[in-house]
C-alpha cells in the first residue's frame, strides 16, 4: 500500500489550480488495513466525526430510554447540523423535555454555514443562540447523560467531568488505543477533542461496522443509533449535505453505510456490509477534497454497487465534482489521483 497520501487536484481549464494531500485508512475488525494511503500513525483531531461514538453512552447507560428519546433525537445527538428549523426546534423541545434552558449548553450560537439557511435566518431576523450551534444536538445528549447518571450539569465540558470521562473511555475502547488527555485541545463547541492515530480511528469505525466483539449493551446501542441515522438522515446534517445524502442511501438503495464529517478535512465511515471502518484527513483541511476522496474510496470498495442507475449518476457527480462559474457553466473539475 502506498506510503504517499492521495492527491486531490482542482483543475481549472487546463491547469492544476490547487492540490491537496489526503491520508486514508480503511481497517477491518482485526485492525488490519485493507487500504491505506499515507501515514496510518498520523495523529488527527477527529472533531465532529466521532459524534456517533460519543452518543453511545447516551444509549448504553439507559439515559435515552429513561428520557424517552426518539430516533430523531438520537440522530440529532450525532449531528453537525445546518441550523435549519427542524434542527433548532428539536433542540428547544429537547431542552424543555429536560427542564433546562439554552444557557445550560456551553456551545455558543453561530450563523449557519449553509448559505440558504443563513439567508433565511437573516430574513427572519433571528437572534442566533445556542440552538443554532451545529453541535447543539450533541450537547443536548451530554446534558441528558449528565442528568441520568446524577453528575453535575455545570462543567460537563471539563475533561475531568464524569460525562467527558465516559466519552473518553468509550472512544478508547472503540479505537483500541490509550489516548493522552494531556494532548487534548478544545473543539469549537467547547468540549475536549483528543488526537487519535488515523489507523485506530478507522478501527473505531470498523468496530461500529462489526460490533461482534463489543459488549452486548454497546452492540444494541450501535444498532439503535445506526437505525436512527438511517431513518432521519436530515437530522444529523441537513439539506444538501453529503452526510445526509449518503446515509439516506441505506433506506433508498440498501447501502450499508454510516458517514460522519469532522472539521478540517476529516471524514469517518462505517461499512456494516463489509465490516470495514474508514478514516481520512486532508492535510490542509479542504472540504471539497475530503468529500471527493471519501466518495471515491467508498466507490472503489464497492459500497455503491447496489444502487439504482439514478443514484449511480449522483455518485459519479459526487466522485468527479465540477468547478463552475456563478452562472453554472462548467470550467474545471476535481480529480482524485490514487
């Protein structure tokens, strides 16, 4: 397997305008790399890509059942969402269910990163609050977990808080590696983010794809969260988002796939049909590069072999995205060079 990263090129006209180096690992349950480009030992901040793993204690502890959480809410707990009304309204309702206010969440509000949602927010003269934060669903989940285990609500973002310690233990178990909290940084929403070697991050999602070696409660939690994401793909991302589009293929085209984006060019995926986990990192953090290489690798692994002809056309567009003018004219393309 190549030691060099994959190169994703943005071609405008006849010239390569920019290029992006991407490290990719695909692991099976035994930790053997099925596919690797670049450095599997590269430590990366997984950021939001591990939100499904971080949601596991919410189900394993019985908190989700105790508070009567719906599949939509479980999908929202894994979300890096657009801040659309379906997301913000659900967050407010969840907090009311807990008897809490938005001020209970440490994540600050921000405008949507999606242009159409941002325009709608401005037109509606919305006051941006914690509910609009793309991680607000995760924070609702963390507060639910804290209430259920009797931990203090204040400080749930601190590394030594019982909630964060449970998240750390779950991540270590899934990735089969000891993580150094001394090297942790702070994510955009205010909670710790810990570097994980890329190969172990892929193994973590292989354990999601094939949880046969996990405790019974974890196997049930993985199944429950996976079904929630498949049933409500818009909850965990939003309109037009790659995560939602790919996760929706499970119900429409029988594609066994869970995909989750992280910031700065990170993507992770679990492929239950193959028993594989994937993790990738774009060195310069370019999103268009991470999306193109993700679809290209999944396609090479045969993940989309069962899709309809219409879906195949959409996959081809995602794998070979065009560079267009604002008028919609094609003037270039994005190439993945394996």
